[in-house]
C-alpha cells in the first residue's frame, strides 16, 4: 500500500506539490522480476553462443580504455618524450599531472598499480579456493596507498596523480 512520507512544498512542471506518497509496489515488482529472471535466465543464456558473450565483454573492455587514467599512464610510459609533451598540451587528455609530476614518479606509480592489479587478478584466477579471499587484498590496497606510497612518491605528486 501507499505510505505517507511527509509534506513537501514546491512545484513540478508548474503544479504545486503538497504531499508525497511512496509506493512500495515498484520495489515489489522489481524483486519479483529478478526472481523470475533468475529462474529463466539459465535457459536463455544457454541459447547464446559463448563466443558472442566473450566478444561482448571484450568490446566493453576495449571501449572503456580511452579516458582511463591507468591506460593513459601506460601509454605515457611507453611513448617518447615528444609525445608526452603533446599530451601535456592536449586539453582533451586529462593528463594535467604531466606538468607537475616527474616522469619517474608517474612510471613508479603506474608500475605499482599494474603490479597490484596483476597480483589481485592472479589470486582470483590461480589461487583456487584461496581466490575467494581477493576482497581482503583489495582492502589491503587502502593502507598501501595511505601508508606506503607516500614514502615512495612525494604526497603532492600522489594527490596530482589521484586527481581526475
């Protein structure tokens, strides 16, 4: 049923709103559809070729690379100095840290990040039952960032590298 949430004064498309009612019906319909789809999904998914699913995920992964800071920094590491200067001047590339952070700090930060990424990926892929502990390793990244990285890279460089 409807539940009274409280009085609200304002306008919506030129009409004055006096009361707001919350309907729990939409939440119930959503939960019911999830239950139905969980039961039906296994039969629908069997009809979809595995290669198509892998291609879909590969497409999504490749489309997400442009604008990804880690991907940008990996490209910066492998390119020559002239290209780095072009990226620093390019306003569409969100690489403002190129002007303030030395190349060596960018390389160290990126290599640490890639090492952590590959380590967590390896745990999930090859560790067997131990692989379900990967959230613990992801949580361990917080103290690594807060306590270890400031000793390896200057904190002001880290804040520039962390910025969007």
